[in-house]
C-alpha cells in the first residue's frame, strides 16, 4: 500500500498527485474511488465554494487525469461515494430540474459550469437544500449528475464503468454523537464500495448483502473475499460482459436519484 499527499481544495496538489500516480503506475490504474468529502453546516458563499471544490470539482479533476485521459487500461472502474442527501427530493425545487438536466448531458463539464454559475449567483436568502448542511446535499447531487453524464459519454463501457455508492450514515467525524450511534462502521460501508468496484456486471444485482462485525476474524475474511472478487473482476474486464453503469447503489440495491 502506498500513500500520497492530496488536497482536493488545491488544484496544484491534485495535479501533483495525478502526475505521481501516473509516474509510479505507468500502465495506469484500474479503479478510482472518490471518497473524500466535507460536510459543513450553514449556507454562506465560502461554505458553498469549499463544499463544491472538495466534493465535486476536485474529484472531477482526478477523474479527468486518471480515468478519462488514461488509455492504457481497458474498462477502468470509477466509483464516487455519494450520499442519500444528494437525492433530488432534498434539493430546492428550483434546482431539481437543473440537476436533472445536468445528468442528461453527455459532457460532465456542463455540470461543472452550471455549479460554478450557481456559485457566482449565490443568494444567502435561498434554501438550496433541506437540512443544516445544504451545500453537502448540493455537492452530492452534482456528483450524481456527473456520474450520469459519464455513463452517457460511454454507454457501452468501452473504456470505463461508473456508478455511485451511497453507503448511508457512516461512523466518521461528520456524525454527531447521536447520529454516530445509528451509523455503520467503516468496514461495513467499504463492503458496498468493494462489491461494486470489483463485481460490476448485472449478476451483482441479485447478490444478497452480508453483514460483518469489526472483529479481526471478519476483517481477514473480508480481505480474502476482496482478493477473490478482484481476480473475478480482472478476468471479466476484457470480456464482453453487459455492465451496469450510471446507477446509484445502497446496500447492493439500486436506488433512485
């Protein structure tokens, strides 16, 4: 396992990260999981800008560098970790149609430009989304729109597969003590990401969710299962399987945006 510094709020840091990864892995990468995010309370122009940069603009810059511009590996996987708070039912009614339109464009840049215009026209009197962290919801809706656009750009999965994972509440620093007591652990949440990342064909839809504890025994079992799934993925990557792409998943079940 290698670790590299990356600050999604800094364009130069993103470029340095992409260059370092590309240099170290000359054949390219098989999988990109966009997991980093911020969830900030309030609705100010600075909160909006920081939320969109770290949760949307930065991840898309990585996608461009490591997935869209990399041609050495056929059928790469790209899976953003989204959130149920990005579902359109939480977004202001005036924005819902705009997000739906964003997701129907083949060029993800349309979403980027639309979100930047939203920042330029920021109005502190508008409730952009329901709840105390509206720009987290807006940013995740933007990430969902990009997921859809990318799938339309390559509908046959000739060069990549893209799906969004919505693991539900995860016990991280984003959670309050009350919320954390109801949230799942990181190991449980990662199971959804690993499953979708390495078993993307339609057959995966019917698989039943398995529950795991955080014991060392189950961690070892999880690693072994992940290694087996990766072998399966590599054997299918160059085949003509019919892949599911441009969808949103929670606990291995399809959900609506």
